[in-house]
C-alpha cells in the first residue's frame, strides 16, 4: 500500500546531554526483508517518548538494535558510548529492554530469581544483587511478591515484574515494547501511573493512542522502516492527515 | 485452564515444609530404596513404614489421609503384575477357567503380588508427600546441590516455568477444535481416523513453531539482561542444624524398618 | 489429573532394585555423553531452546484425537524431539519431561526413573533419529514415511524394554507381559506414528529452514543411522521371538546368569542383592557391618548439624559487615537506594 | 473489592424469534471458583450486542457455555433448541465461537484446511465443503488467501481467517471473544467494518469501548459473574457511575 512520507516539520526538542543517539540505521532480516531504512533520532535525559506506527513499521526491530541484539548498519550511541561488540555488556546494563509478552521476559520459576537475573549476570556480589532486587520490586510496588511463582501472577502483575527485571540493572534508558497490550482498563491505569512516576528516560512503542496522549510529551512516528514524524504529541495528534496516512487514529 | 491446576505444593506452616529441600529429596529416595529392599511378605515392616508415612502426613499438617487419597494413581499399573498370581509355584488357593485356559492362584503368587503393590503404594505416597511440602523451584535447587548437571536442572526449571504457559496454549487449541467439532443433522460427523490424527499432528506442529519462536524471544530477553552462555544463580539454601538432625532421625527410622523386615 | 494414559511410566515398587540401578547406570552414562555433546553443539542458545522444547513435548502429549470406542491416541514425542532437535538434545529434552512427570505428578517412580528415561527417552530418540538420519537427503515422502515407521518402532522398543525389565524383576511373567505390552503398544505406536508424521510435515511446510541443511538435526553423526538401525532390527527380531518362544529367552537369561532362583519369589536378580540376610554366619556379619555404617552415618550427620549451627552464627555476623557495593555498571542517573538486607 | 450492583433499569429490547435464551446460568470451576451467579439474557435475530466488564467478570466463561464447552446449571436455548448433551454437536454447528487468539483457532498449515475443518467434521460432501470455504473466505474478503500458510499471516489477517473458520459452518449466532485485542488501528478498522457488514446475530466481548460505541446498539455489562446492566449503548455509556463501578471507562 502506498504511504505518504510527510516531511517532518515539527520542532525538534533541544538537548545537550544525549542519552541515546541513533544515526542512519539500516537493517535487513536474514530472509532479505529490509525492516529499517535509515532511522535517526535522539533522546535526552528525562525524555519520555512514544514510538507509534502501524504493524510492521519496524518498531520492535528498532528496539532490538538499541541494546545490540540485532546489528544493523549505522551508529548508535548510549550516553555517549558507541554501541560496539566490545562494550555490549556495558551497554546492556544501561539499556533496559522490556518485551511485549511478559511470559517471555519472566523465564524463571520465581519472581526473585527473575529480578535477580540481570544483576547476577552483571557479576555483582550477592548482597548487592539482593539490594537491587528489593529496590526494583519496591519501585514497581511489588515487594510482597518477592517469593511468588511467576505463573501465579495476573497479566498486569507480570507486566510490572517484567519492568522490575530491568530496573534491577539500574538502566539509564528504559525501552518498553507495547506495554499496555492485553491489559484491562484497571491494570492499564496502574501501569500508566507507574510509568509516569519512574524517573527514567524511556522510549515506549504502543498502539494505544490514549496512553500516548496522557503520558508522553513527545512522539516519534514510524512507518515502513522510516521515521516519518518526530515532535510534540499535541501537534502530531492534531495532524489528522499524518495520522491517517500512517494507519493511526486520533485518541 | 487455570494457572495453578498443576501445582502439587500444598501451602501449610510446618517444620517439614521448612526443611532443606535436599533433606526431603534424599530422605524420600532412601525411603523408596528401603521399600524396594524389603523382602516379600514383611508385613510388620510394611506396616511400620506406613506408620512413618502417616506420621509424616501429620507432621506436615496435611491431614492423615492426604497422601492416601492421592496415591491411587499407581494402581492401574498393578495390572502388569497380575501374572505373578499364577506364575509362582505354591499351594493353590483358587482356580478358575477363562478363555479356554486354567488359572490357579497360589499362595506364593498372592504373597508376591500383594508385596509388590504395597511397596509401590508406600513409595508413591512418599513421593506425593515430597512435592506437597516442597515448592518445585526449591526441589530444582536441591537437584543442583545434589550434583545433577546444570544443563539438566536449567532445562527442568524452564520446563516447569513454561509448562503452565504451553499447556494453557494446548487447552485453548483443544477448546477451539472442540467448539468446531459439529455435526450437520443427518450426516455422519467426525471425519476419518487418519484425518483426525492429522489434525492432532497439525496442532502439535503449530505448537512446536510457537514454542520455537517463543524460545527465540526468551533468548533475546535473556541476552538483554546480560546472559552470554553461562547461567548464574544465587544459592538460597543452607543446611541448618535441624536439617542434619532430621536426616539422622529419618535414616534411623528407615534402618529400623529394614531390621523389622528381616527379623 | 493424569497426563500419561500410556502404561510405560513404571511406578516405584515394580522393578527390583538391581534392575533399577542397572538402568540408572546405563542412563547416566548415555546422558553424560548427551550433556557434553549438546554443550558443544548448541552454544548459548541451548538453554532457552531446550527448556521450551521440553515444555512443548510435555504439552504436546496432551493433544489427543479420538480413535474409536472412547479410546484416543496421542503423542509421546521421543522420535519427534530427536528429529527436530538432534539426537542428544532430544534425549535431554525427553529426560527433563520424564523427570518432571515423575517428580511433580508421580507419573513414574523415582528409583525406577532411570529405567523410564531409558525406555521412553533414550531408546525412542535413538531409533527416531537414527532411521531419520539414514534417509537424509531423500525426498520428503521418503523422509516422512521413514519417520512414521521410526516413531512406531520407538514405541515398540520402549514397550519391549519395559516388559523385559518387569520380567527380570520377577514382576510379570514373560509369556504374558511381552505379548500384552507389545500388543497394546502396537496400537499406541500407530497414533504416535500418525501424529509425528503430521507434525513433521506441518513443520516442513511452514518452516522448512528448521529442518534444513544447517539445522541441528542435520548435523548428527552418520553413525546414528547404524545405531538406530541396529536397535530397530533388535526390536523387529526380538519381539516375535520373545512372544512366541519365551522359554528360549528364559534359557538365554539363565545361561547369562540372570536367573538364579526364579522360584524364590523375590526376583531373579534380588538373589544378588540380599542373599546374606537370609541365613548363615556371613549374613550376620554383613548385617552387623551395615548396622555400624548406619549408626556412623547418623552420628556424622548430628555432628554436621552442630557444626552448621556455629557456622550460621558466624555467617550472619559476616553479612552484617558492610559489603562491597562496587559495581562497574552503576552509570544510572538515579539509583535505587541500596539497603543491606540480612539473609 | 466491593462492587455496587446497580439495578438494571434500562429498557430491554423486545423480540419474538429468539436466537439465544440464557436463563439463570450458574457455574463454578472445578477448583471451586464460582464464575457465574445466575446469568440471564436474550438475543434476537439480527442483534449485535457487546459484552463488557472488567477482567475476571466471567465473560469468557459465559461464552464457553453457549456452545456447551462448559456445562453449568441453568437453561440455554439456541433458536428454540435446548442445549443438551444429545444435541451438542448440532448446536455447535449453529453457534460459531471465535476465540481471542487466532493462533489457537488456526491449527492447520494452510488457510483452506483451517476453514474446511468445520464442514469436514460435519461430514459434508466435498463439493459442499469447497463451496462453503469459498463463501466464508469471500465474506471476510480473504478469497485470495485460500492457499496461503496461516502461520505467515499478520495478526489482522489471522483474525479474519479465524472468523471465516466458523462462518464456513453457517452459524446462526456468532460469538467473538475480544476480537480487537492486539490489532493496530488499521486492522481494527478493517475488522469493525467487517463485523458491521456481516448479517449475523452476534455477541462480542470486548474491553474496547470505542468499538462498542461505534458498532453495537446494545450492551450487556457483567461483573463478578452477574449481568449488572443490559440496555442501549447510548444510555449505558452515559452512566458514568455504572461504568466506574465496574472498572470501565468512557470511550
Ligand atoms: N525474524 C524476522 N525475519 C524476517 N522478517 C521479520 C522478522 N521479524 C520481523 N520481520 C519483518 O520486519 C518488519 C518490521 O517488523 P517489526 O516487528 O519491527 O514491526 P513493528 O513495528 O514492531 O510491528 P507491530 O506493531 O506489529 O509490533 C515487518 O515487516 C516484519 O514482517
Ligand atoms: N479454568 C479455570 N479454573 C478456575 N477459575 C477460572 C478458570 N478460568 C477462569 N477462572 C476464573 O473465573 C473468573 C471468570 O473468568 P473469565 O475468564 O470468564 O473472565 P473474563 O470476563 O473473560 O475476563 P477477561 O476480560 O480477562 O477475559 C475469573 O475470576 C477467573 O480467574
Ligand atoms: Mg512490535
Ligand atoms: Mg475473557
């Protein structure tokens, strides 16, 4: 289907201490499917940015690049450090990636083991690991769930634990792939409040335009492997032409 | 399918629940070995061993009959041992004629048959008790401590975690098939047996692909959190004095069972 | 809920201790190979892949299909697992499944788990993969039909082994248990074959890359074809022989020294294990020695218990000292407060 | 949590030729959890009704009763036929149940085989089966997908095929469990248009209040195993007190 690539004429946020810089990122899957065609953008400390776009736009693919799980052509810098094969493990500690399905993220039998997985694999001493687990569970308000079995949790609870599993690594950038999918309104509300409170830079992909409007001052719109708009949420949500061209809807 | 339909752990407060999982696993295995070592017809020892099981039930606050009620699962297999009733020479107790052959139950055969059943039944009860008082993740840790190769214990941990997710998927698949298994009035419904088998195979194939792709996503999630081929775990268990004492006590009891069996 | 309507999971009590231990030894040796081979072959992805695959086998065993008259067929999975994952990984996956079935659901005993793993996990994987490997590179139709035969034979081999183990333990009579087990499993194996073939053809159709030239399953050694073929041949030759001439097998077993006193009633091999308790001065001495050993073990355990008590006290005070908070990764702009927590 | 059971004071739709009658349906799961406490309602020919309520309200449980997959106490009649064990398989041909996750519904390698499953199981002759498959695919606008592999379709496409798999059985009542979950706005729009066009009585459970507002003249609200409101969408969506009491949000 033809897609109008509207030129991006929204004001770009200014910033000095960049948390993330992506420059001209290209990527094709092994089967030849080109999923990213030159993606560039910046994130600044404290930014909360929504990443929207239709199915297949390349949002998840982009996110998998930000901590080096996929490896395209182009430059990625996290807090000034270029992402290379050598500092992969340092970068992975700085970028916390939360996947869409919490069942894929919570692979250990108990909540404690899952939240401890990241710190343990960073090689921290036991006491630190325990402290970080406690702090991360505290941050998502799930301290009392420490010794629960993961499969006994509801979707909303699993989601929050999934966020804790990366918070325990003290990331400087939090990346969430469709966090509100499959939640009922009540659980969704809890999640929104949680994300609002967390004092971390975050990039969140979503189809949930209400979430975008409520939570994010800035939106990046992707379609067909390109960034087609990047600017203030208020302006972008007003631009119906842009939205419909990229399969989006006003909330 | 509800989430905890598979859990065998029975939440209760008791010192047996709090024992180190290694102790519980080891004692269970020793008890089962002891049963296997008891000679046929050691009624006193069998009885004493059952008292031990009952006592363990009580001490775990599960109620006297907890394991008894759940122990019937081993019964169907008893069928396989039925032949010893007739095959061991001894004093004939009872004879009958079936399918053009004569069958004679002998006293020695009966003795052996009943002994096999009792051994099995005692062992099953202890195994039931083990998982009723030990959370499965703890049991996996116990296996780690007991030197089962890490690759196996991690596979088992993953199996336990995804058992619930994938059986849910299976139940939903089966449900979807069932809801479309209809008949038109006046037609013979159901399709041929080969077609039905193929549908089941397709479902297994579909489940395989979904599981395979899930393992990719899990691998990504693990890598994002620093995994690079080696798994580290915290060792949450430590043998306390009570654990040693209970082990000693249990071994003494099992030894008494063995002595009783040979008097 | 009972999840394995197959009479292959032997519970504790039905095998003599000698047979149980013998099977454990064989199983552990084979698994040892499997562990070292998969560590080399699969790399870091092996853990999530094999973990989820074992959950898959467990779950797939619940997919049933009505055959006739209220009975239904379903998958056991040994052949399928080894064909898609390769032989060694397939064995480990089946081992995990059988272990969880025994540990969590008491489906199969603990002492006899070695036998159950051998019968349902190792032999099935060996035949399944071996025959499949034997036709590597042939057309899809050939592959699928061979897999079908292999799946059927794998179930038959498991049944045959089970029957032999039961007989050697004096739990069943050979001339009944062999035809009974093989008869029932001939039908069960048919279900296994049909479902395995359909599942595999589904995978070949939708993700042929998973079974292609670079897949794990293509990398198994050519020798598997001989191993699988040999086991298959044994099953094919032994089954009819054993069911028509059990006396012959009895005689062989006797010649090999397996059967001492089938009359004694406590099992042919039981004779090796506890003979000295029955009578004679040697037995008294042996019993006394064992008694001493047990008492020694108990005393040691109590001693360790006391030692552990003092250690725990030390350990606790050790934890209370400020521990290292150094981390090379604390680049975060905000840090959750790190509290020291007593363990 | 305490739930206000507001008395139902909305006008009930009148109808003569009922497609579905549910009377005082009670059900507890084997673990003792009581999921339905006396549910009653009617559907008339041509009705399109939304079923809303928070997670755990019992919506899915209710739907599983309507073609006899679950078996509670109470009376269910489909087009005048009581649902009993004897006419289960005939009822199943009349009630088409589409589950939330299309992957559960599509278990055959190709689209054709999946859509043909129902008719084949009903024992129809081959020519009929083919005709029905073609008609069902036509109805969901997916005729050209007949020989595609289901596994490789997008979520939105899978969803439409899943609907076709039950349409091919010529149901007189279509029941959909959360059809719009996980779809992006474009796919959701396509689905809404499809549902609007299908000339079948349908009962649709959803958390998507925009969908409710756009598509359904009538809403049934469930909470804690009970029907707490049943009436015209316009009125119910106006009643904020009712909505918040049952964890719902105004679209
Ligand atoms: N493993 C893969 N191999 C080949 N192509 C892939 C793979 N994963 C994704 N793609 C393709 O890459 C493109 C981008 O996919 P991606 O998952 O990044 O989209 P998305 O924006 O996250 O979509 P959604 O909103 O559905 O999550 C799609 O066309 C998709 O089909
Ligand atoms: N198999 C089961 N065993 C026991 N309880 C169950 C089972 N399935 C569902 N339940 C419980 O029954 C209640 C109703 O569940 P149901 O799935 O019908 O809710 P729902 O309205 O469909 O919710 P959702 O919006 O999340 O789909 C819930 O409390 C749920 O926990
Ligand atoms: Mg995505
Ligand atoms: Mg539901």
